C-alpha cells in the first residue's frame, strides 16, 4: 500500500476516472435488451396492422352511373314510337312485358350492352297508366309530333353517348378499380400471409413460414442468416415477444409499460401458441376504420424502411447488439433479412411483406386514376342528362316547312314578325302592368320586350349547349 500524498491522490483520481468509460462501454456491450428498445419499430409495424383486418376502406369509391343511365334509357323508351315499344311487349299479350327467356330480344344490331338497360327501362310500359305518368313526367305529353321526332333524335344520340361512355371507356377504367374487400385481402396477405385477419386464437395462421425451429436464433436470424419472418406479424412477434428462456426486460422491448411475456419455449414447442401471439398483437391499436389513399401505405412502408439497421452482409429490424437476435444478453431482439446491406437492397423488393404492401399501394394508385376518369365521365353524362330534362329543350321544334308556292305576296319573314311584335311592345315600354297584360310582351329589366324573341333566343342557346356536349 502506497502512502497517499496530494500529488499521488491526484494521479490515482485521474486513473480511476479514466477507467470508468471503458467499464461502462464493456457493460453496454454485455447488456441485455432494455425496456422500450424496439418501441419505434413496434409503432411502425403496428401502423400497418392498424389497417389490416377489415379496418381499411377506400378513400375514393367507384362512382356509379345507374341513375343517369336509367333516366336516359327511360326517357328514350317513353319518347319512342309504338313500333319500337312493341319489341318489349309480349307477343301473346301486349299489356304484358316480354318474357325474354321465351322470346329473346334481338342481339344483332350492335346494341348488346344496351338491351338489358332498355329492358329494365321498359318494365312499366305494358301498364298504360304508368306509361302515361312517365311521359307526363318528361313533359312529352304536350309536344307536337314534330317536336317528338326532334326529341327522339336527340335522345337517341344521347343514349349512344351513354352507351359509349359506360361501355368502352368505363371498361378500361374499371380494370383498375378495387373494392374494399379486395383492398383488405391484399393488406392481410402482407401482414399475415392470409386473406383475412386471424381471430384471437390465431387458428389457421402459420407462424414462421410454417417452418418453426427449435431455437429462437434460427427463427429470428443471426448476424448474416435470415430469419423466418415472411410476413409483417412474424417480424413484430420476433421484436416484441418474450419467451421462457430469455431474461431481463426482453418482454418489454416494444413497450416499456407493457410486458409481452409468454411461456413459449421453442426447444419444446417450436410454434408459439395463439395466446402468445395475441399478447403481442394487443400492443397494436386495432379499433376504428381508416380511409386509405395510395400515399398512406407508401408512407408507412417508408417509416419501416428508415428503421432498418443495415450491416455489411445483412440487415436487421429491431435491437441488434451482436451475434444473433435470440433476445439473450449481448445478442439482440430483432429479425434478420438478407439481400439488404449498407451498400445495396430495397426493402420494398428484397423482403416479401413490404413487397406485397408496396404492390398494394401501386394498385391503390391505379384505382384512384380510374376513379378520377369515371368521375369525369359521370360529370359529363350528368350534364347531358340534366339538359335533356329541360322543358325548353324538349319543346324545341324544327323550322316549319315552307308553304306551297302561291301567287300572293311573299310570306312574312320571321324577322319582320319579330320587328312588328316588338313595335307593339314598345308602346308600353314605361308601363309594366300593361306590358305584361299584352299578348307576346314580357317585362324584362326596365323594358317591355317581345316574349317570342326572348323564348327563341333561350331555345337557341339551349340547343347550342346540347349540341356542344354531344
């Protein structure tokens, strides 16, 4: 034992503190997995489990054309001549609808897609009262024969426009359209490797690619050997589940205030029980619904990708200390993936479950493009349908035929008629009451105008607008 002197005390003191960092460093290397070490990874993986099951819904739903399509088909049927309507009446009894099983509708006129819609629109034709009521609804009952001919021609063009838009264009867009069920199946395949989310007992779920090993190291992976987590839930289980052999805070690695401990002992029972797996899944929120756009799964995958710890020969998700991912002291609690290193590899392509989820995001993107296309078609068709129901449009008539030649004076021109009528209305330009009580005059703003001129002008604008959208 040496004599303590101030100088040596100072030296000893310096020597002691110089050893502290080395001791702490050695302790850190040998430390067990600590509580909360995998909290960020758990949150990222759970963000996708959150939208698994049947909790994901499409943000952009497929638009339907049924209201507009059936309206146009019905208008076409109600305006049609009796010879056309006969196609839809029973040959045995004209007051009954045609039995298309006994008497199929003709299919050889290039209208294969329209016949079912026409048949549906004609379902009430045999009933005279119903037929009359619908003709009155469309204001067809007040039209002259010439006006009805014009309506038939215009509505026939409109029906063809609907058939084209709801046929070829719709079919092209529909090829990329999904429904909620399809979206949910695709997400569940990435999360569980199944079309549906397992119940709490995890019946029919095959953990670890249905090849569980008798030690955690082989299941989870080593420094350069891949683990068996081929779906997202398998990865979460390896990051969070305690077992009968590890120690310390391994069961709290994913959430410091919740222990995901279990009696799972791979050496005797390679596959964990349903109860063990449900304990881990309860670390995730599985309540409520989420309306997904293509950006949502892409953002969630990107968060996971940024948590991957890349090594020289493999990469890990979760706490990796050294050697392997078996949760024991100085090793780690993680899952290993090969094909991704600090120099190469995209998790969206190299790992099966992110690859499936990225594919789902791409399908969502195509779905959204298809929906936008169908919405544009629907807006166009709705504008045409609404215009076809305008009273002013339905009352448009063709120019009157020129009378047979006579030896009298030249027929009065429309412009001359308008001028004469306007001269009459001009007499009451300062008296609104007298103006409105005079035939063919109408008060507009602060003037008395020829009402026939105003109506003709409005009809011309309506006709031009309709032609422009056909």
